[in-house]
C-alpha cells in the first residue's frame, strides 16, 4: 500500500493550490488524486475554430496582489488582459446598468415611482417591519431590503432562474459578500453620481483562457504529484485509507475539494442527504461569423420568457471581430438536461433579445455543470459546521466552493488552501 502524509482529492484550483502550498513549505509528501483525465475542474478551457472558451465564464478578480503576482510569475509569455467590466440587465426592451437596485432611475417613470415607493416604505425608519434586517430567507431579505417592485422586477426572477429553486429555501446570506446591497441613500445618490462598482468591477483574463491560471498552480506541484484518472471510490476513516481503482492509498491527513455531500458518502458519514441540495447549469459556448454588441461583458436576463439567465461576451474581452459568448441556463438538480434540444431555443432567444441579428453559428460547445450553485440554507450551514468538525477530528479537511458548500471566488479557494496548509504545519509543530 502506498503511503503519503497528505492525500489531496481533486485537481481543481483548491486541490492544486493546496499541493503547491505544501511544496513551497518544503513538504512534498503528498499526492493529488483526480477523477478526470485532465486537471482544472470547471476551469478547463476549450479552443475551437479560433474561439477560446472555458467550461463556464471565469472572470478573475484578485484582492490579494501577492497571489496574482505568484500566478503571473508562473505564466511566462502569457498575456493577461485587464478589463473594466461593463454589465447590463435586459429589461423590457432596454438595457439597464447593473446592479438593478442602484439604477432604477433608468426605468420608465411609472416603474421608477413604484420602485422608489416600495423601497422607501421597506426601509424608512419607523416604517419598516421590526424584523426587516434579520429576515430569515433569501427571498424575505430581498423584499425587506428593496421592497416589492425591485424584488419582483429583477431580484427574485433572476435569482430563481440562476438557482433553479424557490428562494425561500435559501439562507438570507446565501450569496455573502457577492450580493450587491444598496440602501435608499445609495439609490438616490446614484441618480446623479453613478457608482456601480462591485467586488469584480475590474477583472483579469489570460489570453489562453482560465486554464492558464490552473497551469500556473500546477507548476508549483512536485513532479509526478498529480494523478489523473484516479477517482477516490471510498475513504476508510478508521484506517485512514483512500481507495482508488489502482489500489489503496494510506494518509495521515486528507484534503478534499469534492462536493461535501459526495465526501460524506465516500467516507460513510451518516447524514441527511436532503440537507445538501444544488442546481445544475447548462453552459453553451457559441461562436458566430461576425461581431455583435461591443462594450459589454455580461448581460443579465430576468424575464421568465427567456431560457437563459446570463450571457458573457468573450469577444469583448479579447477584442476579436467575431461574436463569442457563453450562455447559462439553470436547472433543478433532478432535471434531465438535453443540450441538443435546447440549442435551437437558445439561438431563438438570443435573436429575440438582440444579442444576435442574422448571425451564423460557426462553432459550439456545451457542458453541464453538476453541481453548479450549491443551495446555502440554515440547515446546510449547521450540518456542514458539525460534520466538517467531525471529519477534521479524523484528519479529513473539506475545502473549496463545493467542499466548503459555499459561494466564493476562485481566489478565495487559493487563500483557503494556503491557510489550511499553514494551519496543518502549525499543528505539526
């Protein structure tokens, strides 16, 4: 039986960042086990007929300059584009600046009055319900903070399309720092002095796609430290052994970025599977014969009559002369997803929404992300806190967006991996 101090499950960003951090600390006694034939997880890049696409849109926004510098130093010859993001909402035949709640002044007058009226009475001192700030569910939070009109014109329908579930099931902080909050003062001030800055107002993107950042992380992993096509099929917590098709691997500690519910199943941890739910997302990467709308990177679509909830524009990142987009459609986790059947629907809706106009499709790719967005609830938060503590007591650590059952950025995964390695080293003495 092979033995390693650390077994890492998953060669996505979290797993590779963990391995690279161990090597930087002088600890090469590890192995990365990846079920897929390639590294990268959802950060894989597809190059087809002159188009560069990712499995899904990854716009990188770094809050830690040292992490960005570390990555770029390991990307020799790779041009990294720096972009000031331009995002809009397709609403009733016009485009409203994102975020919707700060730009209601761009609506027709009657709709603006409705939004201001409801926002005021939802938030005004002495008029708002006493429990408005502690509303328990995501849906209740939207109504309590922004009033009925803003909630029902954009926030509720858009997020129901994204999460593919009733928002009453989600915790009020399901999106954490990524939700663009705004109070009455922000909304009024924005009418005269537009300020639509957000956590990702500027972003970077490698010319070779998201996989270039993955390759940079992988360059910090010891030679032979990554094993593709090596799925972990079981974890014996008592013996500290991970089983793979090639044989058993013993460990002192195991770091997993697999979805938390799958880790629990692999490790035989009793739990209520109904607590951990998620949705799927069907992503179409589409290339057309000529340019589309310039100066837009994201378009949001709250209308329930439109199949997709968001479109991202690669051609406006790369400044190319052919329209290149990714299109996202949300599905419930139990839904059957038929990409071939949905393609003509998506093409029809792109034309109806004005994204295309007599454009000819010349290249395409699709992928189903499953899971895509985990459903963060009070129950999932409580269950994760308890079960992850139990796993850690046995040397098993679950990290990353899916391993941590949370909403986070790619950089957050790198930060978390490095912090975990620091903690493991400190505990080791």
